[in-house]
C-alpha cells in the first residue's frame, strides 16, 4: 500500500484495501525523469495510486483529482471527455496529458473546453501530477504542468510468486442509473514474458442534478479493451508492447432552459486507439546507462450525426429540414480525426565528482498532430481547422546531491515547432532553463526554491481559425467572404508562442512515529508565481451592435496578451495514526492580465478539501468522509458571470474480508447540492455548463483470483 503526499491520495491510501499502515511512499518519475519518492521530489508532485482508486469508486476522472491542489477538471454532463486545468492554465496543450507515455492532444472548438481526452477510470492504474513548468523536461508545451496516467498492467492483478491472476469488478449507482463490469487477467508465460489483457463496459443513464432536474443527454455507453505483452529478452532489458481501444456512444447537446437558447444535439460515436512500444534498460552494475524509450500512436476519431435542432421551423438552407449554416442540418454528418505520432527517449548516467553524487539525464521527444475535419452542412470544419503541427525538443538535466542535506537540479530544454494549415505556415524555437536548490537542515524538513521556464507553441486552431459564425437571428455583419454573420473569425499567422516563467518556493515534510508509535505525517507546502509572456486568449474587437441587451463585436481572433500573472499557494498534508487518519488539501489562486488588471477566466476558485477516516474490525473496514469547500469566483472580465461557491461531501465505506475480496459503498454529493464544478466561460446558467449530479448512492464488488 503506497502512502500519498496529497490529501485525496492520502485519503485513500489510508483506506487502501483496509490493510495495515505502511511507510512506503509512492515512487514517481514525472518531475525529473528519475525514480524518486514523491514526498522527496523538489517539485509540487501529487500521486493517485491503485488502492486509492479502488476505495473512491470513481465514475469520472474528476472523482480522483478533486483533492489534488491546483488541479481542476472541466467536464460536461453530455460528453464523457475530461479537460484538466492546472494553476489556471488549460486547453491547447498547456497541460500535457500522457497515457502510457502517449500524448493526448484532442482539441475541438465549440462551447466546451479547447482540449480534452477520453479515458475510462476503470482502466487507470495510477496518476502522477506535476504542477507548473518545472516539469518541462517531460514534454513540450507543458507550461501548466503534466498529468501522467498509467493504465492497468500485469502487476495489478498478479502477485509476486503467482503464475496467473485475474480480477472481476462490478459497480452500480442509482442516479441514472449507471453500472459497469470489467475483467482483467495476467499470465506469466515464462520467467521473462508476461501477458496482460482485459476490458470493461459501462452504461450511464441521464442523471438528476441537485435540484432534482434531469440533465438531458447526460447518459452514455463506453466499452474498452486493453492488452500488453512484456518481455525481458536479456539481463536488464525490458520491452513492452501495449494497445488500448475505447469506444464512447453518447449524444451531445443541451435543450433550452432559463430563457437561454439551447444547442443542437449530435449522436456521437467516438473511438480512441493508443498503441505504444517501450524499451527500458537498467542494471545496477552499469551506472552510465539507464535507458528509457517510447514510441506511440494515438488516434481520436469522432463521427457525429445531427439529430435535433433547437428550432423545429424548416430551414431554406437545409432544404426544408431544421438547421442552419453554423450547426448544420438535421441528418447532416460531421467528422473529426486526430492522429498523433510521437516518441520520447532519455538516458541517465550516474557518477561522482567533487564530493557530489551526480545523475545526468539527456533526452529528446517529438510528436506530430495531423487533423482531418469534415462537416457536410455546418462550419465546424472551419472553427476547428484541419492541418498538421510538429513539435519537438531535447533536454539535459544534472541532478547533484551532496550527502543528504543538499540537492541541486539544473536543466535546459530546447523546443521547436512548425505548423501548416488553412494556407498558413508558422514556426519557432526557444531554449528554456530550470534550476532548483533544496536543503535538508534537519531530517524530515526540506525547503527548496525553483525557477523554471516553459514554452508552448500555438495550436492550429489558434493560428488559422477563420470564417463566419453564422447568425442564428438577424445577421449583424458581413465577413470578407461575403457571408452574413453574428461575428467573423480572423486567423493570426503572427501569433507568438507562450512562455511561462515560474518562481516557486516549497517545503517537504516527512516524519514517522509522530505523537504515537507507527503514526506518520506527510506534507507539501508551496507558493508560486507564474508570469506568462505572450499569453494567448480570444480577443473581441471592431464595430459593435447591441441586440436584446447583448453587445456583439464583428471580429474574434486569438491574440497575445503581453503578460499574464498567476500566483498562489498550495497545501497537501496527511496524518495517519493507523486507527484513524485526517488529511487536508487546498489552494489559493489569483490571476490577471498585468496590463489591464482584469482577472483571467481560467483561474480556479480557492478550495480546501478535508478528509477524515477510521479503520475498524482489524482494519478490514475503513470509513471516510471527504468535504470539498469551493469558494465563489467573481474576479472575471465584465462579460462573464461569477461562479457560485459550493460544498461537496462524499462518504465511502470499504470492507475487505479477505485480501482477494473488496466491497465498497459510497455516497457522492451527500448534501444533494446543486452546483456546476467548473463553469465554461464563467457563465453558469448557460447551456454550455452542465450541472453536476445530485446525491448518488453507489456500490462495488471486486474479486481477485490467482495461483
């Protein structure tokens, strides 16, 4: 059982399979590309491990990340995708999400997030999060941070000494209702070959929000299959081949409510495929070569058919069918395919010099996104244009330790990009430095300071989006192609990349046998300021017209803000006395356009999460309560509606009568609170932001076999 350094992870670690407390801390490689305990990493690192996932009974990925400080998840009730925000930075790759080493770069513009990914929580074996560009060696563009997700593997179902193992899981919830079933198995074909395979199926009906209203189109179905083969052909070598297939069937679109015009509805068949090949080499007697290389292909293929238009009136544009030129006609098809091909490789050499123990890591990575779009009657293939973008980089990092009291990390990363789409080409490059110094004056206390820079290339959409946003009511303007429009998109081939410059100070706290034998305390506290130069955001300008109290501008274009500043403080701590445990995780954030003083839309509200739990019956039963108190947020541009505060209380009870059987019960949103966890565009009463589920009762049974 791993003990995390964050409250939610701590949470669950504490509850992990209701077993005895262990002082082993989770290992991560995300911060420095080298294995180290998360609590020892001189970076704002948080982890979620398998035992924690088992306890929380997640229905969506946000269930696992709600208590990770600095992290917010944007979700729509009518789409099973996830968009992650770290420290107020989101969309277009500002947060690098990787699944088994493969970048997840899906982006489709609309009334939701401009950057999301699809992953069933049932497939997840662990999550590592690094906040801020301190993780820039992990990949290009991550000025917000990195979320590295590991899917389930052989060791998750087969214990040491066993030849084979299998795990069956079923889970159900009443609000919808919803249910899932999964089965995963592993077989040790020989001492040097492991085989793992499995899959899941889940179904969610339309749920009710905290007011008892049904959230239309919040139902979906998802199926997945996963397979991995791991071979160790020679001493120190390990080769892993993996494949992941997911299919999501859902309808996206909300009806009108509160006097706001609703969107159209599209029946969606989305497929996500990821394949990867990884080669690692490491031997204790070879300190100069510790090699890790991965090559991958990731495809997201969205096929949609328009089934409903908000107006039943026939449209001349659609030949008598309902619809219009912006959202298409009922029966019309639109497709989006994103292929990402990439690799990353690095090697670490360890040696001693000048009294220091050094670890030199050198590596490089590259990926290419190819986007193909099609819309038979609408213009979504214009607002999310097709094209190709290539991003690559190389880095060197020297990590030096003097005894146990001093650690210095110095790194530099070179990034370059090139994009081509819509008749526009653009390119750029930059060298970004990083330096960290940490000291341990007394055992268990490690303060550190960091300066790190990150570089994000503009996305295709930001650079080449063009064309009219066709008026649903009276057309106000005429675009350059002669089309009547509500407003006109303008491309910006001169758009400059963003550069994040973060100053950070933190303290790691690690103590055992605190106040009583066997009790442990883990904590991380950090403060930061991220100055983002040439921050990219949508700008509205040109002639205006006021219609029904709303002011419309003729032009919408992605432009650079000279400087945006995001700053804040984060806390994550856990105390576990064995029979009981308590954890805290929280954040304070603010962000603004330095030139105007206006707040940034994507900066998250302040939040604190408290977790309290206890173990009973020889630790076979673990019960815990998690309370997330989220503040309101009114530090927004004038056009945006403030986000309301809310309290989310969840209860979990786990019973593990034997090491191979785990039963769980949970209540999500115990107070049946009506809330929207992260309103898109800061407008909580519009159709673009679905309410979260109301009170939800759920149960789970997991059984493992092995021999």
